[in-house]
C-alpha cells in the first residue's frame, strides 16, 4: 500500500469471490520447484491487505467513485499451488467478463503479480497458461510483488 501512500487517487478493490478466491481452499502442498516464489506470494498478500485496510478517503466503496480498479487475484499463491488448473481459470474468466473490466477494457486496472506469471514465456504457459488472457489484459498495469534485480 506504500505505493499509494502519497497519491490522492481513489481505488476500488473487486470483491467478487471468484476473483478474490476468498472461498477457495488451496491445497497445502506447494509445487517443489516453485517454492522459491512463495515470498512473492507473501509480498502480494501484504500489499493487498494494506490496500484493503487503507483509509476510506482513498479506498472507494463504489466503483463509480474510483479512478483505479484492483482485482485482488492471489497470483503467486495460484502459481505455487500444486493444482492451479482451475483457480486461475475461474479468477481470470470472472475478471475479464466482469462489467467493470469490460467497460474500461482493462484500462485503469492494476494487477499485483509476480513478473513470471505475466510473461509470455512458453515454459510458463505450460504450467500457468495465460495466453488466453494476454489479448484481454494488455491494458492492465502490473505492479510487481517482488523487487526487480
């Protein structure tokens, strides 16, 4: 949330359970070769928690009162989970078909994510296929959940 601390920009956080995956029970076992990304999941979770607790002066309750829109999809948590096949399908299908997202065509939207998930790398797409959504989310602004080295 520090990234917004000095800005006077009101934002709206999506609360649809298919986007937030708030009712989802992720398997406890993680992909062994993806555990190294779990700190990014922690960073993203902290960023989203900070944004959720932000002052009512910045966080809008109604989308029409906001300038930015944040779909809090737990991207890194999905990536490190052993069975990711349906989690990201549900979240992204719901997001891109949401009236608010379609109205803005992804503009004014911020996606908090690890850069690895948003890449168009062929190896990434085998594990976490995003190619279906790349044409639909090209206007979305990514905010990285990890420092870039």
